[in-house]
C-alpha cells in the first residue's frame, strides 16, 4: 500500500524532526513525519516516578565497543530526547565554529555563529527559554524571552562556592517556562524533568512544535519504524520503507526526504539503505557516514555537606559555569567544558552515577542522598575518525534491521580535559563547604553528535552547509549527526537552530528542490 | 519494623519446623521468600536475597532488602522475560562457585557475607574458571542482578524516608525548593 505522495517526508520526530515539520508546514509544504516511538500525553502518561519513567522510556538496544564503551541514552517518542531532557539550552560560542583555525585540531564548521544567530533567536522564542544574559562568557546577545528560574538549594550552594573561587556562576538558560507562555503552565519546581514534565512547563518539541506543525496540516505518524530509503534509477530517493503501528510494511513517497533519527539511528538508517547505485549505503560516497561519532566528555562530582541540601527539590539543572569553556594553553589541553548543577532520583544515582560500586561503598554514598550538592561536567569531545557508528554484522532488532554498534575511545585531550573538570568541580565543592567530594565516572551519554558531518568538500563530509546530502539531491540529514565538533556544552538548542535554518532553506528553494 | 518482621518470620520458620533460634537476615529472607515467589524455587529465592543482602547491606535501624520485599519486585519484573533464564542460570552459577570454595556441598546462601562478596566480585569481573560458568554470562548476570535489586530497594517509600528523599511532588511541586540549608 502506498500513501499519497507528499512534499516532505521526515523520518524521526525528535528535537530536530519536530522543528523541521513545523517550519516546513508553515512554509506551505505538505509534510508527513514518522517516529518509531509513541506520542505521550504528559498529564496521562507521565508521573513523578523514577521507576515508572525508566520503563516508559524505551532502552535502545545498542552494541557498545571501543576502549571506553559509552552507554547511550535516547528516547523513542514523538519529541525524541527532549521529552526526557533537562532542557539546558546553550548557544554555541563563536569559537566553536572555528576550532581548526583557532586550535589546530578537528575541523572548522562551514558556517559561522552569525549564520545561526537569527535561528537561535527564533527557537528560543518558540520554546520560551528562560535565562539571564549576565553570563560574561556567552556570546553577546539580547535578553531571553523569559526571566530566569529561581535557584534551588543545590544551585545556591554551588554558586556560593564558585564565587569564592572568583568564578562566574549564572542561571542556566532553560527551555522551561518561568512564566505562563504560549498556553502552557510555568514550572513549579517539582524536580522531575527526567521523568517527563506533567505540567507541560518543559518545552519538549512534542508539546511546542508538533501541535504547530499539525495546525499547518502536517501529519505526524507515531509508532512507525523506518527501515530504509529506496532510490530510483536517477539516484534520487523515491520512497521511505517503514513498519507501521500494526506491524505492516509500508512505503511513503515524497519529493524530498529528511532523516532526523539522531546521530546513532540516522547513520544506521543510511547504512541500511544500500542499493546498486549506492552499495556502501545512502549519502556515503565519502565513506564518512557513521564516522566521527562524538558525545560530550562526561563526569559528575558530588560534594557531601553537613547539612541537608535536598538537591532533588526544584529544578536541579538551575546553574551553569562557563569559566573553562574556551581554550587556555596553560591547562595542557584545548577547548573546554561547561559545569552544570544536576541531581537525580535515588535509582538513577545508585544504578547510573554510582553504578560502579555496591555493598558498603554504595550504601555509604546513598545514606548521604539528602546531603549532596552535585555538578555535571559536559566537555568537548574532539572528533576522531575511529569513533564510529556501524551496523552490527550479527545482531538484529525485531524487524530484522541490524543493531547499531557504537565504538568509542577517549583521546588524550578528552582525558586531560575531563580530569581538569573534575578537579575544578571538587575545588568548588570544597569552597562551598563540602566535607568530602565523591566523583562518578558517569559512563553514559545522551549527547549524540557527528556521524554525518557537514562541510563543503564532498570527499570529507556527508552534507553541505544546509544539511543537504552531497550525493543525493532530494535527501537532507538534519539532527545531531551533522555536527562538525561537539563543543563544551549541550547540543540541542543548536540542533533546533540548524533544523530551523534547514527548513527555511527548503521552503525558500522549493522551486528547485521539490521537482 | 524489623521487630514485626522478625516475629512473623520467626513464626513462619517455626511453623516450617526450623529449630534455629539465632536467625540471620538470610534465614529471615528465605522464610519470607518461600511463599510469594512465582518464578523462583525456595532455594533460588534464598540465593537472590543472600546476594541482595551484601549488595545493599543495611544496619539494624535501616529498612533491609527483606523489609522492602526486593524479591517480590524482581519477581514481578522478570517474570515472562528472557531475564528470568539469565537469573536461573546465574543463581545456579553462584552455587557452583560456592561449591568450589570449600569442602563439602556448600551453597551460596549458606556462606558468610565475606565469601558471598568475594564470589560476587569474581562474577562481576568475569574472572572465573571457564568450567565454573561455561556460558560466560556472569558479568551480565551480575549487572542485571545488581540493577534489579537497586531498583526494588530504592523505589520503596520506606527507603525514601530513610535516605530523606521526598518522592512524588506534583501537583504542587516543592515549595521549599530554595531553602538555604540550616546551619
Ligand atoms: C536525560 C537526558 C537529559 C538531557 N539533557 C539535555 C540538556 O539539558 N540539554 C541539551 O541540549 N540536551 C540534552 N539532552 C540531549 C537531547 O535530548 C538530544 O541532544 C536531542 O534530543 C537530540 O536531538 P536529535 O533530533 O538529534 O535526536 P532525537 O531527539 O533523539 O530524535 C530522534 C527521533 O528519531 C526517532 N527514530 C530513530 N530511529 C528511527 C527510525 N528508524 N524510524 C523512525 N523513527 C526513528 C526516535 O524515536 C526519536 O524520536 C538530554 C537527553 C537525555 C536523555
Ligand atoms: S521541575 Fe518544572 S520543568 Fe521540570 S518536570 Fe517539574 S514542573 Fe516540569
């Protein structure tokens, strides 16, 4: 059964996909967007319950490999990772686009901060980002759409420690409403952002972008799992093949296709789309699909205090510190990191952050649950061709699609950067009055980047600066996978800004692209 | 809390004809476990709890893995899933290792805590003689066992109270989220 041909078929309706759907639909194009996950109703489906949330957020089956195999977190749902995320919404800094020129490593992006700036503005307004433009390290910018959130105790304690060291803690810019906005409620500091926001205060893309896309005629198809793209004799994508919600194989035709399945599932879908014309996978003449996988170097530090901090109360991710974001040659490594306050429920701490210990060591830690302040350290991970997403040669999912295999090893720069970030976090904790500090190796990541990077040279990149495949004219790839570098922050706002820019381009160029 | 359980457990044990007077936690566990488990035999349940007790060791005044009925959680979680086979194989593996440790037919659940810890560390690291665990599933088994025990334990409101976690807070949120720690 074939469905009516549309202008634009979007595969993956997460952070990027939902933005693309809205912007293309508003631009007058007919849009259909598929996601393998369900569509949640926050009030009905979410609860302030850690264990329950762990169950509804499907664990992806991914084969892990490399010297530092890294556990991958992603969310199968309309809204993708943003349903589950903590909504820290950072812009890249100007230097992030020019790492090769400035530091002699990695690559420069084929675009600059100025190219993205208007799109950052637009996305922040649509999401209702709350923040304060007092961060001395941020790019020069106007006010945020909404005022910042009040700091919870954890953030206050850490701010005090950081200030004692002469650092510059500032409220984190969050895609979480601090005032009623766009028909949604403001945050009431329940502290359960990871579990999905029942108040609809967190601006996940399923709540913000999807309804707007639908209002402009876009069709959203949850629980449809994409298997591959088929090409015609002219080397253009002709159809998207998927398994629908009832388990039947279907074909969707469109003039233009956008893959937005995240930096693990996008290369998986492309590599699974082999044909006579493209024997090594779609859009892969450079051989770089799946190469240069990046996340952010991760670590976490807990400071044990004599008095209760109750960090689980309120928005845990209220504060960031970017004093160590830019390169400082005296530190012995290039690039840098962002420090972010965080906390989580007891199961996440015991199984995730403290997953490496058990017995007395685990219980000694957990007895202090109410007494910790905590910092999460998100650092720049330099691209390395050996860090990859490939198709597992043996293991397959229930639809017969090969499982993705993520091979990852930290490089020397990452190891030094990470050690520095831990040292600084410990210093902040001590300055704040912590009686002891505990480090977590935090061997998991949700920041997935690289694997289909953008560039101007078709032999050294997969897509052009507008996220269009070099090889296949009616194929766009737009999500974390087009990132050239990972930066020392969080990726999602930039993913959304890139998606907005890509959609603008498609709408603007529709006469050429949609033929 | 403990007291009440002790009495109930004791009655069950006594009813089953036990002559033991000095009840260790593990024995308590088996007494409670033998009835409700739908997927483990009495002995398997005893083995799970003998492991749980050293993975989450608690003090006298703290809720124990038995008090919060971790076994029941695991039971519900892995029933009807492929994890069950992993557990059944793993529990037998623990007994095999216990047998290697000393003379005579010794079982994991009968070992003192220090030896149970030593065995679990070997299973976790996968540093086992091949014939003691032919399938090589030891480290995976340990990961799942540890994970399920932690989930069962730390999802209990009893434990939340003990560690000072507030749990669910909607639909009012935490109004005291920004209170400065009292000095
Ligand atoms: C707990 C947690 C906290 C986070 N906190 C932050 C934060 O504070 N700040 C920040 O910037 N980022 C954060 N992130 C990361 C953020 O969620 C991701 O960066 C972002 O969602 C990635 O966007 P994406 O569009 O690339 O992919 P995704 O959002 O992952 O979207 C991809 C979508 O494609 C769908 N899909 C995949 N394969 C297929 C297929 N074959 N067929 C059909 N559909 C498919 C998936 O179901 C998914 O919905 C967090 C993530 C998690 C899990
Ligand atoms: S803390 Fe605020 S944004 Fe987070 S889940 Fe609760 S109400 Fe939603």
